[in-house]
């Protein structure tokens, strides 16, 4: 499903974020991405989501090489992903419901069908009662869950989560991990970047550890 | 069906966005309306002058005023001679009595004419030459002038040619004005959309991240430009119609004094539709320039 071959990522100015990284992730697998901040976790996730391109080497996602992917091919590729961001990237000019609706609008869903799916996703993360609330009125944990609802509403094959439990207390973190675990059980490929030891211990899975841009 | 629904959704959202800042929207629409109403007004004026031109007939003619005291036979012989002339297409005789009657009917001078003891008008021939060339016409006029029995031959094309020249000049002026103001409209929309893109930067980044196509991202901005242009066109139409109404009221007074009826025509349905389509297109164009200029700069990081 995802294949990295001798991937280098060098930023302008000479900083090398990834050095000779090679690994593969099978369909339906759950993988942790660990390492200190600045070790290249975010860069790696950005390469998978075609937000950035590798400097050299190949990144294959669902058979497409991110290094040479055409601009027009990026939106359809991204629709396979659910993206969970550390900073949530919610839109504060609309309520929780409309935030989750956004990915379905982009795909041109039938509004009634879309509304059903949005409510199902909100229910899954325990926010059904807050659908009319503006995200700014939600707590940090609720915002994170709303971001997850938006990521899963489209029934993605691959879920990429960048520090999803980063700023949350243990109880919330475990709640969110339990949600992820349930997606894993229905066959979604999961890649979660984290440095939360508690999470790793409680929800064990394969770990890719990055150190200064190199895979250990 | 899917796309239609999507377009309707964007249209509804765009309307909401316009209503969200009613003051700014109204101002932009008014500016557009005023800018467009100027060339539209000029166009209507020109058009009405052209219909006037056509009514008078732009074909040049030579009026022949005959000397007094000619017998009917002499007049007829002169007419035959003119008709046989190869440079002349048609000849029309206007008897002095008929001319007086016409004058009496078409002007408000009935009282004055009734007071005359005798008819001051001469018999006349109106000659329609084949050529329109000024030099040829002048030569023909001189030739006819020299015929015995012709008191005076007058070439009537001069002022018509002047009118035509003025109309051509007016057309050019209106076209230039329209071009300049259109350009200004495109620039205004360009800037409006640029500001919108900047304020919606975060939203654009997010929808790009979750797989929105460029077309999806562009659509609301293009709709906004188009809708604003269309509303501006409607404003221009209303302004131009208002100006026409006011001018016609004033003209009515004037033309009554000149014993003719002359009205500025209102915009025809076809012209009105063209105006709306054109202003919507200008808005769309400005938005399109702006979007293609600014959107690619916003990439998620």
C-alpha cells in the first residue's frame, strides 16, 4: 500500500529531514511513527499525503510515485486519506457539522446521504450532541475528536494522524486511540505519529522509529 | 445532476457571502453600475442619432429651385432632360403649392402662412444622383446650375456627411470609454477577489489537504465575481433607464417646439441581455485572473 525506497528529503538551506529511508506498509496494517520532535515524523507523513515531494528515492502510495505525481492526480489521491492534524485545522467560520461535511462536499455527495454520514462520524467520536457548536467553543480533546470525525467521514483507506494525542491528557488520549483501534479492526491502514509511551504500551503495534531523519 | 446541485450550492453560498457584507457589496455593485451606465448611455444616444440619420436618408440629393414664371411645359421639358441624364437615378417634382401645404402641416407656422398673400416658394426638382462621391456630386451640381431655368441648385449632402463624421467620432469615443471602464471593472473584481482569497486562506489550505480539486476551490470565487458583475449590470441598466426617462421628459418639451416627435429609444431586450451577459463576463474574468494569479501560491504546509 505504501512503499518508501531510499528516500531523501532535503529542504532549501541544506537541512536533511529524511536520510535513506526505506520501508513498506501493507494494507490494513497499523504502524506507529516515533522519534523526537524534528526527527522527521511530520515530513514523512507529508510525503505520504503528497504535501511535499521527496528530493530523491521513491515514495509509492497506492501504486503512484509521489515524486513524479501530476498536480491533477493529487486531489483524487488525497481522497483516499483521512488526515488528523496536531493543530486540528478546523474552520471556525462554520459549525462542527459543516466542518465534518466538508470532505463530502468536495466529493459532491448527495446532501441527505452526506448528512447521515456526518452524524454517524460525529456519533463515532461522541460529538453528536455538539453538531451545532462552533469548533472554537469545543475543548482541545473535542476539537481533536472533531478533526478525527472529519478524517473518517469519507471512509478512507488510509488514516494518517500526526501526534493525535499530543496535547491531551491520558483519558482523552486513550479514548482517541480506542477509536483508531476500531478503524484498524475494520481494515483501515493506520499510520500514527506519536511520542506517547503510554499509548505505545497500551495499544501495541509495529513501530517505525526515526532518529535525525534515519530509520532505526 | 451531481454537478448541477454543486453549482446551486455554490450559488447559494455566494449569495450568502454577498449579503454578509451588504455595505461593501452594494458599493461594489454601484461602482460597477455607474461605470457601465456611462457607455450604455452614450450607446443609446448614438443609436438614436443613427435612427435619425437613417430617417433623413444619408443619400445625398440636389435640390433644384426653379426660376419663377416658367410654364408647365418648360418645367416638364427640364424634368425630362434631368431624367435622361446618366448620372441621375431619379427625379422628383415638388410643385410650389404642394411644398407650401407640406410646410403648413409639418410646422406650427400655419398662422404665418395663412397670412401670406402669395406663395413665396418656387417650384423645385429633387434630384437623386447615382454617385455618393463628393467631387462627382459637386461637378453635377455645377452642371445643373448652369441649365437655364434653374435659379439655384443646392447639394444637400454636406451636413449629412458632417453628421456621419460626428457619429463615427461618437462611436469611437463610446467604444474607448467602454473599453477603459471594462478594464477598470476587471481590475476592481481582481482586487476584491484577491482580498477574499487572502481572508479565506486557511479554508483553501484545508480543503486542498482533504482532496479538493482546483476547480472546486476556484468555483466560489468565480461565482462571486460573476454575480457581482451581473448585479452591477442590472444597476447599470436601471441607471441608464432612469437617465433616459429623465432625458426623454426634457426632450419631449424640446421636440414639441420643433414640431417633430423624437424619443430616445430605451434599451432593446437584446441589448439589455448583452449588457447583463457582458457585465457578468467581466466580473467572471476579473475573478478568474485573480484566482489564477493567487490560488497557486496557497499550498498546504
